[in-house]
């Protein structure tokens, strides 16, 4: 899985912190794009470098003009990306990653008061009631709805994500 973080390069304190972390990425490039200097931190094979990637994304959250992509797909929110990367990082230490994800999802649903405390999707970032509201097309099969919901939640890149219909036990 490849993560690329693009950072504009003004010389203020917030940008300097982000750039200092970005320089620790496996690949770091600065270039001029449309008369603006931009730094690019590339993490070509996560989870290798996940700790540094989390720091870079975290420092970029408050930077105007910073953005990221995973596997070539732009991510809409650096904050959302940080949350998902942090969850993925935590799952790397779990003996049973599927159980880890199910437990996180159940805990999150309990915290937010979801009536479906045990959603069939083992990811805290995908909510079945929300998914049903977003996708009312009855022509879509359940597995396609789960895939569309994962893409909408920008978590479809996660290697730990096991959606119903993919042959994995629930």
C-alpha cells in the first residue's frame, strides 16, 4: 500500500515541523508546481514506515493546501486519514486482526449509541445505518453496498478490512 503526502512549503513553524517529519519518509522530493514549492513524502510500502507516516499526516492536518493519496486515490480529509492509519497501526500488533476490528467497531457503536451494536461490517469507520441512508439503490447487492460504503468511508485501502461476501467468516 502506497501513501503519498503533498505539503506546500511556506516557511512558517507548522510547515517546518511537517517538513522535518516528511524528510524521514522513504522517499522525499521537493519540486516547483505552478510557481509554488511543494514537498512530497512517499511511503511506498506501508506498514513499513507507519509511525513516520502517522507523524507526517498528523502535522499536515492543520496545513492549508496539504493533501494525501493512498494507492493513487486522493483522500478527502487528512484528519480522517490519520484516524484510519492510527487504527491500522494499532491492528498490526493484534494477534487476531479480524477480532480486533470487530471489537473496535462494537466499542465505537456503543459509544455513539448505535442501535445496531454489532454491525456486520467489522470496521468502526463504516456504519450500516449510515450506509443504508447513502445507498438506497436496491439493484446493488449487499457485497457491492459494503464495498461502496468502504470506498465512501475512505477505508477500502486497509488490508485489515474484511467485508461480508469476501469469503471470510464474520
